[in-house]
């Protein structure tokens, strides 16, 4: 047998055993609800148990109560877990009703019949537990399983996305670039601040001056002014002496 197959079988066996404990817990709760007397869970020795892991034993004061307990156990396991008994015996008389679920067996006795058969004495190697003790062990087992699963999940490295892997890769080394010659910086001349003058208002258009009689006489004055200039020119001419 390969190591992987063996570990898978062990894991499946552990899960099945855990499921069986849950079924026994539910059946024991029914016995408590229906006022079963002195309910006990016998954890059987694996060597002496055969196919079953647990015996659930309870007592009833009369046959009607015994039948009611057995019917309710069968109904609840069917409703909550979808599990049916492999066989049912003794339901007609109600003195000793046996429900066989393969991994565990339920025994519902009348009080006197239980004392007569004394099934607990016949299974001396079994470990007797009350429903409260069984519940406490089951809760502890579930808590330990939860802690183990969390530790296993924390130990596994989280998958790194492809983008993160690409970023994590070191960039290829670049060839050293030649130093660039430093250019002389040109002196920066500050431009004079341009004052924002108020916009010039457009000049007002003056109305055209009408020509009057005075304007017409102006050329005459100019002509009169030119006459004395002509007289002066004539005076300047040399006078020829008569011989």
C-alpha cells in the first residue's frame, strides 16, 4: 500500500468516526427529551466491538414510552442527517427495541429488562459516558480539529499572482551611460514688467464746421497781403539813368 493511499484512508476513517459521534449525540438528545432513564453511551473497544463503535443504552418505564423513543430517534436522524437504520428489532413488544445503524446501535429497554440483561456488564471493555460527558468530548475534538486546520492553512504559502511575480524579478542591468556635457547657462534677462494701462477711450468726433461768409473772404485777404510784396520787389529794381 502506498503512503498516500494509507493517509487518505486514515483521513476518511477519521471523518466517518466524527460523523458517527454526531449521530450518537443526536440520538442521545432524543432520549433526554423523551425522558429516558439512565441514558449511557458505551464507547466500545475496537478489538471487541466488531463493526460498531458505540452502544447507546436507555430505559423506559413502559412499552409506549420505549416505542416513542425509538420512533423519534429514527425520525430525527432521517430528517437531520438523511440516515436510516440498517435494521429494527423488538418494536412490536416494546420490551427491548434495537436500532442498528452499523457504526452504532441503539438499545431501548424497559427498566426490568435492562436489569435482567445487564448489557453494560457484558461489555466490560467499553468506556461508559453520560450524554453530557460525550458532548464535552465531542466539542473538544471539534475544537482541536479546527485549530489543526487553521495551522495547516497558515503554514501553506499564499499563491503569488503573476503580476507580483513580474514585479519581483530584478530589472536587467543597464550599460553605464556617457556623462553629458554641461551646457553653459545663458543669463536670464528679466523682461520689464508691462504695466497694464487703462484702455484709451476713442476720441469724440467733432461736427463739421459750416462755411460762413467770413471763410469766403479769407482768400481776398491773402491776395491783398501779396500786393505789398510786389511793390517792394519793384522798388528794388535799379533805375537806369537817362543819357
